[in-house]
C-alpha cells in the first residue's frame, strides 16, 4: 500500500546503520524525513547526503530525524556513512520493500538499456505518523532547503 498524503503511514520495519531498527511507531512525536536515493558513492547521491549532513543540526533543532534509504547493503551503507561522516542513519532496503511501498522504483534508461532504478524522492512524516509532504524526481540543488522549510512549518503548526 503506497502511503498517501495526509494519511497515516502503514506499519513497517526496516534495518538501518548502527543497529537502528526503524518503524513509524518508534518515531511518533518526531518529524521523520525519509530520502530515497539511487546508490551509495555516486555523485548526485553523495551531494544530497552531504547537504542533509550539513543541515542536520537544523533538522534536529526542529524536532526531525533524517534517514537515507537505498537498495545498497549494510556494508556499503556503513562505508558511505563513515566516509562522509553522516550523522544520520541509512536504511538498507536490499529487498526493495520500502522502495516499492513508497513507489520509487522506476524504469530508467542507462547506457541505452532499460534498468529498474530508484527515483530520487523525499517524504516527510509528522509526529503523528502522517505523511505531510513528498517530492518525487528530485533535483538535488536546493532540495534540502525545501525539506527543511517543510519541517519548520510542521513544527510551527504543532
């Protein structure tokens, strides 16, 4: 079931770096930012992750937790997280459960071949577990500022 705007997220569980288990239930009371990205250690994904890293304190100050999500395995995530000094956790969605649930798996053309890939997308869930904002087909430039603005609006409304 794909989450719908202004509706509660269905219950699910996902494993993240540093042994963190993510469920929407365990983060009630906090705003959650889930950003889906295609692959660890690629130029666009590195840029996006470092922009979330550089503004991480502002997200925390506004009551938000940030999670990156990709199909990479935990070992890849650990290295990516360590090399970029990411202060937030990365969810290893190797079976694409979250990717399919959020509808971010898309057919792409890469080097003339059709491949299934992850469409860069971000979702913001409020403290009650309700999906409040979504961006699909994200362009990295300026995106993190937009997400932070949404998080601040949720905090102000709360």
